[in-house]
C-alpha cells in the first residue's frame, strides 16, 4: 500500500494531540507503522495547529505535506489546511462547502446524543477510524486503555461516541474513502526522542537531572519525573538554566551520572557552566533541543540553527563532544553513548535534537536494549599510593575519584590548577602542560567518533550531505530522485565534534541539506575536509524538511 497521510487540525485547546495520539495507538495496534509530527503555534488557546499521521506497512521517518484525510475541528482549521489536501483527498468538517468535504457535525451529535460536547472529539476519532478502514474494535480497545481509569460510565460513553462517529463516516463517505487497513501481525515501538532520551539516560546509569522548562526539551525531565520510581532518576526543576547546569556538574562531581536539557536560549545561559565542566574535567550530558531563534524566535517550530553554537559554546579552549541523533532509536543509543564517553573522557557531551525530532513519534522495530550497557571509568583508590586528580597523561585522561570514596583529597577548581587540583600561577611549568593535557583528549575523542553514514555515493555524481534529524527526509528524497531518473547519494553525520577522520570521495558534487539559513554544517565541513560543496538546500521557515521539499530544491539547483 502507498502511505496514507492523515491530518487533524484545530485550535490549541481543542484536543488535537489527544485525538492524534489515540488514533496513532490504534493504527499501531493494527500492525502498521505510524509516524506523527505536529505543526503548532505558540499559543495555549486559539490559533490553528495540526497533528499528522503517516501510516504505512514499514517504518518511515519523514513527514508528508500532501494529505489524504483531513479532519478540521473548526472552520478556521478547514480554511487554513484545505490547501494541503492532495487530489482525491477528503476532508471532514462541520460544514461541507465543496465536493471533497464531508459534513461531520461531531460536537452537535455529542451534545444531542451524549449530553456533553467533550465527546465530540471521540465521535470524530470514530469517523477517522472508519475512513481509514480500521477495525472499530481496535479503537474501542485503545479507548479502554485511555479512559478506564475514569470509570466505567465515562469509558462506555466514549465507546458509544466512537461507534456513532464510525457509523456516520460509513454512511456519508459515499465511496470517497475506499480504504481497508486489515489487521497485520507486525508490532512496533512507537516513541519520540523526548521519550527515548530519558530511557537511554536511565539505562546509561544516570541518577540525577536538573532542568528549567524550555520547549521543546521539557518533556525529557517530565518523563523522568513521572517515571522516577521505575527508572530511578532523581529530578529537580531548577530556578533557571544556570542553576540547572551547575547542579548537574555538582552531582557528577559527587559521583552520580547527571544531565540537563534545554533549548537555545537556555543553553546561552549554560555556556559558562559548560566551560566549568571543561576546566574541572567533570563529565556532564547536555541536551540542546533546537528551535528557531534568535531570542524567543518561533518556540514551537523546528530548526537546526545551533550546531556551531554547540561546537563553540563556552569561553576558552577545552574538549567537548557534540552528537546529533537522527531518530528516537538513534537518540536512545546516542544517549547511552554520550554518558559513557563523557565518563570515559571527563568532558561535557552535547546531544543536539530539535523540535521536529523531540515531538514527532516514530515506529521502531527493534531497540537492541542489550547494547545499552553503562560503562564506568572511575579510578580504583585501592591501587593508588598517591592521588593526582589532574595527573598529566599521554591521552589527557586523569584518574577520577569522587569525594568520600577514599581517604584521598578530591579537589576541583575553576582556576588553572596543578596535578593535585590546587590553584597555580606557574604559567610555563604548569598552565601550559595542563592546557595541552586537556586538549589531548580531543585527539582521543576523535578516534572514538563514528564516521558518517554513506548511501549510494559510489554511483552518484551529486551527494546530499545532512546531519541529525534530516536523515529520514534525505533518504526519501533519494527515492524520489531515483524515480526522476537522477541517481544521488547521501552522506549523513550524527557525530559532529570532533569531526571524524574521513575522506569525501573525489569527483562528486556535495550539497548540504540543513534546517538553517547560513549552512552551518557546510561551514564546519569546509574547515576540516577537502571537498567541493555546491549551493546548499536550506529550510528556515520553521517547518521540517521533507523528501519532496529536498527533491524540488535539488531540481531548482540543477536549473
């Protein structure tokens, strides 16, 4: 089957996220993959937003913008999102203004037949379930999982409302929705990066997280707080981002694996703390969930505008690592890897996500949890006669103990210090070797960095180069270009600093694909590799990259 793209549109406060989540869970229970993404305005009430579901037989990791089925919860939503309907698409709305719109007075039905408008969305969910050709029983089972805690009366009312909507769609579709999604036997894990990251942190041995709420990162600490009994991670909502990074550094100094999460504005406040971790050589993991800036910018939209900020964030020179996972599965494993590498090399590790990756949900077949083992690198005090916290070593990594672990003094200072950790003004004899020791870790880190993923590069003249969350869209663009008779390849980075030892195959034209205006990946790659980069494909309107968008821009560049 071709992928089916369903959109639910309405104002903030009308329940589109709950409706979409229930429908996505029903689709997954039917044995289909489902990918969801959201287009949200920065409003608590009002405006117009959308929740889209892409349904297929195998997982996809990129959005579509042409819609097969559109449910508009108000007239404004119908007007705003009707242009997204593809030819032959169908819209359910309160009023039918044209041949492709089917009237569905779901709120009126809810009031008249169930006594409360609140059941209108369940009526609408039943209608969409019918239009998609899904089994009503699957929806009723999903409703049972969502509403059983509210009592039998509420649950039964929702089930009756869903049945009513299902019947209305069957009566009114008039052959316009000839789809049948019969039950399959495939089963997927459906999760977002903001769920995968806290799970990865817990598996990696994280025991403390401090953060100040900032979209789109807030769900990470919320998830860990809600699951504290199960995951064992203590969480603290700090008074601001400065306190959050310093709490995480303090917890790590005391021996607990620790993290924080924020977006660009909060990361701006954290950079002094990032430098503190660099000087004191205390491991810490920081999630930087990008959104368009500058300043508050578009706080509910997506961007890849903080790459160079993450690489260069912090005053002075010190080693750090920057990763950018491509999907929730990758985010899970990158989080485990981030904690292990931060602990091994005693550096800050920054995980770059974005609003698209944070809030979208993906269908994943196998998480490979057996690969998610924490690796510990604390020193053994029983093997030491003397403890030099900042002992100068060839690879730059010194033995690390935490206070109270042994009788040895454990010191840390933001000033330059000697091997014991005591402040020094010995410029040539101590300050220079200490700086060289810390920066030696960059060479060691570079040997650990994973090279980029390459697809179809050998047979292609032009190669799309991307990073982070754009991977799914770039892969889809390759398929679309192949249908156009244009062979293209892909090189995709998910570990970006330090850049790995890598050779771009010669004789190719490289086109960087990024969700920013200035081509930040291209700037970074030009500084490191000998490769010829053509004009890039860049999107900076707050919407995510799609395969079709990349395809169109690729042809525009070719002229």
